């Protein structure tokens, strides 16, 4: 199963357009949205092309292929605009021999772990910093942010394909972080 991950869209229409274009060409079965979809939040500047209603319309066009979790900037009002559920604080995606625990990162994160088995993957966003690493028998994966990247990184997204998690630059697909997950 091939998955694409995007986090922290924050209502940016150009970033969402690029994400959906990338998803359409990726061959991924599911687009996993790791929270903070429509609103920029009080600590962030407005992203380029801020248009939450248009972002909702675009995401709704692929609603059947979205798995999403709630970010700290997502609300029940946002859910009213979206045709796919976003109010769960986490989702679990089961692979053959391990699971992906998908959460935004404001509740569960590498410093505040949920219950995980050895070799499980914590997928999170929130920090806007790309991560793909193994530490203490667990895997940590953050696709970065497609709209408001931080830490000097470019806007980025993630892919899981053939047991490898990669973070790619959104505009040119260059790999900036990678880890092979093994059970």
C-alpha cells in the first residue's frame, strides 16, 4: 500500500492545489492529512493564498481517498465544510506487521508518546519540521508543512512506499529525509 502524507495546510490554496496535483501523480492509494487543514492559527502568519473555503472545496473533491486527523487549529466549524471526518485526535493504519499511529502532534509526539509496540511508527505534524528516523525501537515521521515550513526547510510532504518513509520537497520532489521501516 502506498500512502501520501501532508500536514499543516493552514488554508493555503496554492499549497493545497500542489498537494492534490502531487497526490494525483503519486500512485498513492490514500492521502493522509495530519491536521491543521483550513485555519492558520493565531501564532502563524497568513499563508500564501489563504482561502479556507476554497481549500475545503478542493479537499472534498478527493474526500473518498482521504484519511485525516484533527490538528490544534481544526474545529467543529471546519468539519461543517468538509465531507470527510477530521475530528479524531488520532488514527491507526495497520500494515502487515506494524502500525502507523497518525496524530497531529500537539497531544502525542516524540516527547509524549501514545502506547506503541516496538517498530510502530508515530506519524505527526504540528512542528512544521520534516523528520524520518528510527529511535529507541520506534519510528518517527513528520512530513513537514506544505504551507508554512519552518527551520529553513522547504514546503514538504511524505510518502510511504515499499516499507520506506520519505519526506519530499513539495515543489521538486527532492528527498530531504528517509527511513526504512522494518518489523
